[in-house]
C-alpha cells in the first residue's frame, strides 16, 4: 500500500517535483500509477560507449528508454521538463566500484561530460499485473521489491561485466502463468520472468536476505518468480570499478512521462 503521505502523487510531474523539492526521498513503487518508472545510470562520456554496448548486449536487465547528450541533464524523450540532477528521490555515487554517498540532489556534482542512461523498470508492469488481478506482495505491504544477485553472468562489453540481478514476486502457480502472459507484453521494462521457483538454480540461497530492497513473505503454495532487474548495472559497476559513476538508489526511481501502455506490444 502506498503511504498516505504520498498517495496524492498521481502524475509523473508531481513525483518529480516532490523529489526535486526534497519532500520525497524514498521508494517510488505505487506512485504515479500508469506512468513508466525508470532506472538511472550516469557515466563520464569516456565510458558511455562501452555502457551503451553493454545495454545492447543485455536488453533484459538494461532495456534503454533514453540516452542524453553529454552534459545535458534533461531526458528529452522520456521527460522533457525533467531534470536528472534532482528529480530522482535518492541517488548513489560510486567511486572505483565503492559506494561513497547517497545524495538526494546531484546539482553540485554535475559535470559537462556526464551521459545519462534511462533504463526501463519492472515497476511499470506492476500496474498491468494489478489490473489483471495478479497480487504484488511488496505493494500490498508498502515496501520495496526484493532484489537478488544471481550467478548468471551478463555479456561483457568493454570494461563492463558482472552478474545479473533479479527482482522477485511470490505468486501461486496460476498467478505466475498469468504474470508471464502479462509481462511478456512489456519488453521495454524487462518483459517476461527469467526464472520461476528453485532459486538455488540461479545462485540464490536465502530469499529472506535480499541484496537490495526488502524481504517479503512467501506463503505456502506460492512460487518465487524472478524478473531481470535494472539494478543489474549497480552490480556491474561494483565489478568493473569505474573511477566515477552515479545511479539511482534501489527502488527510488525516475518517473517518466511515458505511459505504461505506450511500452506494451501486441
């Protein structure tokens, strides 16, 4: 359930303005229903070519929605009046693969050579799941989705390499089948699940201890259902150890002006 404090944030612009003003500094799941939410990666221009190739080789975890010109903080395709320096509730700053800070504003850190990548997020297809009658546990509980590092390697591109990160939603088998049908229509936001059940088969051994986000209970008769996750770049940055990189904080997404159904196919 969305916190009553933020339940009035019904449009993408309202969420961005709340983040820009400092009112919103936490997770965005369930906010601005119907608007596509996005992951964010910001890199110096010298690394942008390698990362663009990484996204092209790994479209399930890194489906690109927008890429900015060097130094331009405005994602002109996805939010022409947005500002990537301030409109995400919380950011992560990485130096040599180590997390050094989690600011709520990047204005003082911004550089003229920064290139920003706006990457599709599974929060987008959650609205479609709910419309189809498929429950989403972390929304029900008002928490962040649980995310796990797997032992599945991504395809390398230049300096960028690392393991796939997945998000998990528990479901009964019939709900999982419906979820596959629904999310297959959204390849721009990770598409269909990559794995159902048997988490140990992808290197996850304790679902109660997610690497990112919050644990949720799995009830008797439910399966854990796993989707490729846009937090994968953060795992990749920890492995590649670039001198400087900036991402969103997990669950604290950039909300675009794109509507969910614009990203649906079929």
